[in-house]
């Protein structure tokens, strides 16, 4: 396989000439976001099975020629656990480069592990051990070391080989179309769009608040998200979660009250104090019907329901074993409990999980299917 490191417009154009018309492209990125809100693209790797290249976006101002190829709908783009990589493409073009194939999702369906890592998957499928020494490297520093570039290229060279093996296995099992819904979600721009009004649901410890306090938290969290986006800085650098919670709990009305909030820096009070007080005051005026509600935990199961959960978990393990899949890839204990309590908007009742186990679990729940022991072996029987 030919290998290139591309750090010039001339080199990029030459690479694009060789990539056009490819059937598939294995894609990976190296990025940094420790000091930023948005991920900072530091390296883009691509391979079509005949050549592999690492492209330096710090040396090339315009990646449009390569992006045009990556967004070609006639070329399958392969990622492993691609959500973070795809977020970068969404930020670059506000759209996603479909069609997509995610090897981590495919590995789950083939029983190779739930959320299996790339190195582990390469070892399982290709019997090859990858170098792990640069997983925490600073990819923004230049010049890049040769060992870093070797590590980066391996991420796409072997990704393509894994893809071909997984596709063959999926076709052999008749499952080659089962992941279409999962891939469609990955390719949906709504998956990556940021809504500041929903950011309060990521604040750790919010469950300790209630009523109007949650309304204040929502308002303050939206403000923080907007500030973080505008400044391109991590949200924790604006205000930490624990400080947001304290502000929502106390609901201060004056600057001197803000100054007594532990962890709220004086510089933040000086620059944004009036704005914070304004957001708090506006939230306190909201009518009760506009207060946000934290998702309530499922009520405790009765003794009978707990026994039913055990029965469904036993059935789930049997169904998973028949397909060579980890039970956790199909449903969690919490999913099973919610199923018993009547919820139906669950992953186990959609897509390939429904085919493998969801329909059967509903049959068990309705009493039309049950585990039976025969000659020392247990199986689901009518």
C-alpha cells in the first residue's frame, strides 16, 4: 500500500486525483478539544485500500477538494465509533458525508463485543496488534513525529480491512441491511446540532433541584452554552456545574449575593454578574407550566414485577446466545424494567434488536412464550 503525508495544496490535489472513484474510504481524525468548545481538527486520515494518507489541516487552508470526495454519495465512508469524527464534518459543512458504515456498530451485531475498541477489533478480526503509544498525544503540535504518523495511518489502513471482513460476515448471516437505521442516525445532522435550551439536562447533580430551581438552572445553563460557543471555550471554563447548581438553588437577586457563591470567580461576577441576575430573574417569573421537568426514575417494581424482570433477563440471555451477541448490546436491566412498566419507546423494540429479541420478549411478557428446561437445557418454548 502506498503511504503519504500531505501538507501542501499540490499534494492534496494529487491525493484527490487518486481517491476519486473509490468504492469506499476508511476515514479517521485526530483532534484536540481540551481548551475549546469545538473539536480542533489536527489531522485527517483516509485510505481506499490501495493508498493511505494523512492530511495536515494546519498546513492546508482549504480542504474542499478532499471534502468533496468524502461527501460523494457514491462512496461508502467507513468509521469506527464515528460520532466524534462525524461531529467535525458536521461543523465543517453542517451536513454529514453519507453513506456511512461504522465498524463498532457492525461488530456489536456480529457478537464481537458491545462498544468494542478499534485495537481490540483489529486483533479479533485480523489477528494484528496495534501500537497504542500515541493515544494521548498532542496532535496540535508541529512537527508531527514519524511514530505519530505511523499510528495515525494504521487507524485507516486496518479499518478498511476490518470493514471488508465485517461486511462479508454480515452478508453471510443475512444481516447486511440490519444496521441501516443505526447508520441513518449517525448521518442525521440533528444528532450533532447544539440546542442551548437542552444543555441543562447534562448538568451533573441537577436531580437535587426541583420546581422553579430547574427553570433557573435551564436559563443559566443555556446562557453558559451560548457563551462557551461564542468564545469557543469549554463550558466548565465559563462556569462549573457545581456553581450553576448553587446559583439555581439560591437564586440570588443582587451582586453581593453572587459574590458569596463559592466557586464563582470574581472576574465572572464583574463581567457577567448583571447578566446572570437578569437570567435568574426572568426564569423566576415563568409560570409553573413552563418549568422543565427532570425525567423521573422508574418506580420501584413490585415483587411480582421483579420476578418478571428476572424471567425477561433470562429470556434475553437465551436470545442473545442464539445469535452470538452480548445481552448488554440488546438491552440493559433498566430497559427490561421499563418494558415491564409499559414503556415502548425503547431500543430493544426497534431495528435489529427488535428482530433478534424485542418481539420475543413481548411474547414472554404476554405469556405466550416462556423458558423451559428439557434434558438439562433451557430454551424458549410456546
